[in-house]
C-alpha cells in the first residue's frame, strides 16, 4: 500500500522536493502506525531544504510535528489501541532513523515510538495539537536534562520546586528586520517558535516567576501562559527593565534567540556564576561578557530520539498537562492544499512572515499532480 508524501530527493545545488508516492510504513516492535491528520512546519524544515543541512541520505521525508490517529499497533505495544488520538515528534534520517523517512511527518502515514508519543484530549483539534511536540521537547531540554539541569516537574516533588526563584526568558514574536538581515531573522524564528512559549509554561509549572521579553502586542497572551512580567523587547532600557522587575540580577536566563543583541542582554542581567541556556552556536566574542562573570553557558538540544531516557518522562506527563490546561499549544495557521502548500510555507518562513503561530499542513488534503 502506498501513500502521498513530500519527497525530499536531493539537496543543493540540485534541489528537488516534490509530492510523490512511498510505501505506508508498518510498525515495528515498540511502534504504532499513525494516520497523520495534521503536521506543523518548523523553520528548520526549510533551512534543511535551502542549505542542505543534516540530512545525508535520499530520497527521504522531512517534518517532525504530528498529530493523528493510531491505525496499527505492534504486538508488544499495550499503551495504545487503534483509534487513539496522539501526537509525536518525528525523526530525520540524520537522527539515527534507519528507515530513512518512516518516522518523519510530511506524509499521510508514519510510525511513532510508543513511549515517545502522547494521547491528546478529545476536544483538542489535530491542527492545534500538531504544534506541540517539537516546541515542548525543546523547551524541556532547555530547562531540564543536559542544559540548565533543573528538577523536572513530572518527577515526584518537581512541581513548584523552584517557587520563589526567578527565570528570565529572552524571546520575542518579532517582525522582519528586528535583528538585522532576513537570514539572521530566520535563525531567530527557528528557535523562538519551537520552544519559547513552552519554556514559559514549563518554567511556571516548576514554580519559577518568569520574566520575558516580547513584542508588546503579545503581552496579554504571554501573561495568559503564566509569565509574571512581559517587557517590550524594543525598549531602550530592556536590561534595566528586567533587573528592575526581578529586583536584582537574575541567576537563570534562557536566551531563545541567542544572537549578539540578546546574548549581551543576558550577560548584563545575569548575576556572577549564573546559568545561561543558548539555542544557537555563538562566537567567543559574543559570549565573552557572560564568561567574564563566570556564567555557566549550556546549549539546548531538542530531539526525543537522541535522548529517549529523559524524554520518556516528558511524553508520559503531556496528557495530564493538556487535560489540566497547564501546557497550551501554539496557534495553528492551516494552509490549504495539504502538502502541496510546502513552497508557500517555506516562503512565509524565509520572509519572516510567521509570528506567534505555526504553519500546519493536512496531509490527507494533498493532491497528486500529473507528472
């Protein structure tokens, strides 16, 4: 049995990606087969396509955010049954997937590892749910595990463990040009959109008082997610504003942009020997001010399949977080035409026209075009 998929056939300088057919993958041990109702687009998808990043074997499939319906279950899986509604983070072949695309999400059917997926409430639409996986995993990676190393809220005693402490999250739903060229803007959106909002929510769940920077038009929304203070990121006194809101220099910062501007701000608001989580590689020059204060700088990873032991705890907790409303999805922007809309989606990202939302495809609306 075959299906329609967005086939990434070759990278630069001979770029080729098209709608085509590939076999419907069968679930192996520990897996479920999923009819993918909705898949969200992350900026990394178009950057892989444009710049030939990460992926080395072709043809393959991209996409790592999915929401859908379980259609088959491997014999050793007891957590799910046919008909269950789930979300999961897909996997590129560069992340150790030997199937070369079966776990990716820009297709009509895929397979998911049962312990790295989560059921979703009946009242949560697939389009909305598909915005969760990558963002949640990236946010959790920034706050817990190998990055800042906080006690996770899903372990016993983890919720409110940091009550009374302050965390600054440098983010921002920005417009084109705010940080220079479109290329730099793309990098900012790449990281900001896949974990910034969820970082706020998980930090609040951990008990932190969260101070964040953003476009002023998003203040009410961010406060609804739990941010205590939202500071206009365009303020000429943003550093003083953060320190003033905190009452003193802060011990912890998550820089969800990690470009020279925000790295400078982070260094200034951090106390000596504080901790800074960054989401992009930065030059020694950009990191020097933080290092002069003996700040511990850690990088963020965000791939369930590369760190399964840690991420199993997160995925097990997601259903109850969704039911309690303490983990809210991003806002979906559904493009008509299913996977046929991929060029429009990539163009919107390149041009910096995606802000405070995630673009979503419905793979089963895809049409196979005549060759």
